[in-house]
C-alpha cells in the first residue's frame, strides 16, 4: 500500500473529504460532489489503484470541518504570526513553498476561498481543497507535518479572533438563519471550551457574592446543557476550586508562574500552565505580559520556530572533577578486526559506523555483540527487521538462538525522536541503524549528543547510512562530531575517519584495512593496516 493511499484512508477516517490530485495540483476527478459528500473507502482505493502517485487532496470547509490558511513563503508566515497569540498552537504543514495552518471551520458560518488576504496569504474554506502530507509534488518536494504539530499529536485550533476578523472581510458570505456571527459564542460550552467556561462562570458567581448553594445549582444546570454534557461531579469540582482560591488573601501570579516554570526541563507551551495554575481567562493577558518580561530578563527564551513555546534558560553550572579521574577506567569493548587496539573507549564513548546499504553494517553490529557477550549487558536496537528476519540473520553464526537470547535484549518500537529515552546507561547499546527524520539530516548530532548524555558507565555503537565512496554518513560532519571513533564501511574495506584517542595507536597514520567475510558471518583481516 502506498504512503499516500494509507494517508488518504487515515484522513477519511478522521471525517475529512478526500480527492486525488494530479502533479499540477488539479483534481483527477470532477470533485464538486465531494464538497457535500465524502468518498467511500472503495472510491479512495480505486483512485489510488488507478493513479498510484496521486497527491492527497483534502476538501476544506464544513464537509471536513477544517479551514486552512496557506502561506506561500517564510515572510508571509512570519507576517501571519502578528495575528496569532503567543500561546497559539495548531496543526501545521510545511509545504514546498511555505506553510499550511489547519484550523477548525467556524460552525454555522460560510467562509469561502480568498487569495491575498495578506501578501502571500490565501484562505481555503468552503469550495476549496488543500494538499496533505505525505504528498510529493511534480518537483519531488514533499508536504510534511512540522514536528509535534501533526494531526496525530494535536487537534486543529479554533480561529483566533484577530485572524477571524481579517479573513472574514474577504471570505464571509453570510450565515445560517438565527446563528450569531460572534465566533466565541458559537463555541461556548462546547467540547474543548466547556471546562474553562464553567470555571469562569463559577469564579464570577462566587466573586460576585452569590451564595454557594445557588452557585452549585447554576453550575449543575449549565453542566447538563454543555455539548457534550459535562459530568456533574467535575462541575462541582470547579466551584470547589474557586471557593478554595477565594480563601487566599492575595495571589502572587508572578511567583506562581516562576515556580511552575522552574519545574520544567524542556520547551513548554504557555497553555500547559493554565490548568495547574488555575489561570482565569481574564488573567491570560497578564500571563502573556509576564512571559514577555521573563524573555527580556533572560529567564526564558522563545522557541525559534513555534509561537507560544518557551524554554527556561538554565544558567546552573556543574564543574567537572577531572583531576581525580581514573584514566584506566576504560570500557572493555572488543570490535571486529581488532579496532579497539587503535583507540581507547571510555565510559559515555560512542562508536559510529557509516556503511553503504547492504554492505555489512548489520553484520558488523552482530560481530560486536558476539565479541562482547558475557562482558556487559547488551541491548540491540532493531530498526527494520521482523522477528523472523532477525532470527534468520542470527542463524548464520555458530552459536545457538538460546545463546543469543542470553547475550542481548532486542529493543523494538523506537524512533529518532525518542531513542535517547530508551538508552541503557550502563550497557553496550547497539543501534542498527539511526536515520534522521525530515529534511534536516544535521539533526543527527543533537540525537547522538542526547544518547551520550544518557550514558553513564556504558557505551554505544551507532550504525548509519552512507553513500558509496563517501567517508561520512547521513548528516556529514554532524554525524561524527560527538564520536570517539568513526568508521566508514564499504564492502571489503574499513577506514577510520575519526579517532579521538589516536595517540593510543602505534601507527595512527595507517587508518585503512581490508577484510573478507568468511562462513557468512565472520570478519577476517586481509593484510595489515595501510594509508
């Protein structure tokens, strides 16, 4: 099944109306009927059977429940940010030319298509369509979700009021009878807003002097009228929370916000602070002002690419006690062809082996495991083999499967973004293989560095892909920056590309050696090391 067919079926499962798109961005079919009805599973399957390279078209408007803002350049995207609050997060696609911002289509209104609502900014609403990931255009350029902002990781946001006012000047075509034009009122007490709405009402009742018994009755009735209905017990929890807060003489929001930020260890969304700090709608503007002040103070910094995302600047310094370090405290690691004799591997050291596809990277990994079994715990990070294929590969070695089971544990279901979380600090971690996500292979350096930070007494052997004849693999120089030892593997030859402790080598200038694979598994030297 093609990636686009799978994506089309997934989008359809979310309730989107799907159509097949040609390389020139025109539909393969007469698509007007799909503005009012969704294609069946059989229709979608037949389209991609007929046009397997078709891009995935998503019909915008009420049929799919989405409105998409199309920015055709970085400049247009930056200009659009001026209409978005700092805390704004939604699903965003990186298109070949710019960005697609996915939003919830305003219920009960008719917003059509419009070009140039701002320079380089178009609107795709009712009567329009957009191309969705993982489509690839005629020039070979892909549509991709921005990291952390896909439909699998969040839901589209409602249209922010400043943006709504801007686009409505160009796209509004009237609304259904008896429906208010106030966007916020249309979303009042609905899923995603009911929690905050009930809390705000409870706060107003109590602060306004309403008796507790009366306030509880009001909240109970409103909870039952929510869409969907709000659980009665949870509604009462809201008013309990307001009562407890009213007992406090004064609330120092600055102190509370700082205390919460101090507990964070990575990038965070400002909206993540609202619930734990019980921020009221009326206080959100104050919170934004505080964050602006914190940025100026150098206490936090904004994410370079995402609005409303911040990171606490940690100026804590830990000094290293190198004077009392034991330089004999090396990892007793054995490598194929005696490579360990050309260097020293200390705890937290990493070996990178870059190899051409199908030229022996996995075999190198397995030989390393065989040579170190029984010395230390070993964890093999498997990326592309099922259990049957792995067992077949291991069967070429003259040891039983039961011995393999004793020698290593196989870790499955990991990816480029979370592998550092799964690294075993005091073991040999064999990663076969590490492949960067997206179109920025230099990001591999950040992941390798995160792996090193996770290590304690252990080490890691990381296999990556490389092109024939190249000395460095995916990510180039960024793939070996943090390595203790970096190797280039071609069939029949290994070259040492980087050796951080080359002074341990009696012949550091001799950095190449030829080999053969005997009996389908064993690396055997062919001659001596040479330049």
